[in-house]
């Protein structure tokens, strides 16, 4: 999968994607990340990409011409890749969106900067995304987060192909608790069900934990989750139980 990023600060992307899982995926060629300096499409000796807003106000905004020229070239390079604009006014990026976008062979990200961008730039893109109801100094960090979330869904990027399927939000619920050695540490013991070797019982316990955790910690997710008959049976079975207890 190919990621193209239009940005004023391309070097910001060097370190985050040099190590760990995504870095290894880049080295293996499973994903490719290309950053494109917006100033390459700016005219004049000083390659100006921003200007003062009409009507007054603080800050500078990105000019439409460099972005338009850049996207013309990038669309010719990646004709099937959607163009995504990072903006606080965009739709909320979540796991469902990551799964949707991971189906494309390539994506083009446009990173805003300064006070914002000329409104006409919105007409050059296919979709707008936001990480949440807060404002960053630029779209670069948002693009990095989205690329990381999407890249780990590309086949072969994760060492275990089933890892992503069990992540929080992959099925609309929070992930179940995980444990590793030692069996007991600082007075806390691994739940006996996980040591039982009974895979069916473990699966029930993990699903029950997902349901309990989501209901307690994220009522917004719980409200929108459609319970299966199996989920209902598990909840009925453990309705008065402590979520930390064994199934």
C-alpha cells in the first residue's frame, strides 16, 4: 500500500516510521511512504505557500494554488488514490474508517498548517478527517496516526494475522484484558480461566470481558452495539458477576 503526504514539513515523518512494525513493513516493501514538500509547487523566489486571510483576523492560511497544482500531479501519479484532507472539521477517524481506507491501494493526505487553509481547497479533496474535537498545530501528526492505524491492517504488516482482529473497536467493543508471565505478581494473579487450557471457556470469558468493559468504560459504544444471541446469553450468565472474576 502506498501513502503520499503533501506537507510543509516532510522531515517530520522520518523518525516515526523508521522503527518498529511500520518501519519493518516499509523495509519489506509492504507499505511505501512518500512525503511531498508543498513548497515544490509554490511559485516565486521565496516559494510562498500562505497569506493573510481576507476580512482580517489572526494567523496565516494556506493558499489554494500550490495545493491545487500539487494534487493535480499526485492524482496523475496515483489516479485511484482518494485525497484526504486533515482538518478539525472533518469526520471522526475511527477503526471502521481505518478498515475502509485499508482497502485502497494508495491514499493521498493533505496536511493543513497555520491558521488553516483557503476554503476552496476543500473542493480539491475526496474526504475530510479529524482525530477528535481538538486542534493541532498541523495535519502532520493526524496523518501519522491515520497511516499507522491503516498500515497495521495491510496483510503481512503484523506478525500475527489475527492480531488486528482482536483489537479494541474491531468489532465495536473494547478489547478483553491480556496477561503474560509471571502467573502472580505484586499480589495480583492471572485469572484461572486463562490457565485452564479450556479454549471454549477462555473464549466465553474474553467475550464477557469485552462486553463488561465496554458497558462500563464506553457507554457511547455500548449504546450503539448490536448484541448477538451469544452475547445476551453471556450477559445473562454473568449479569451479577464481578468483571474481574473468572467465568
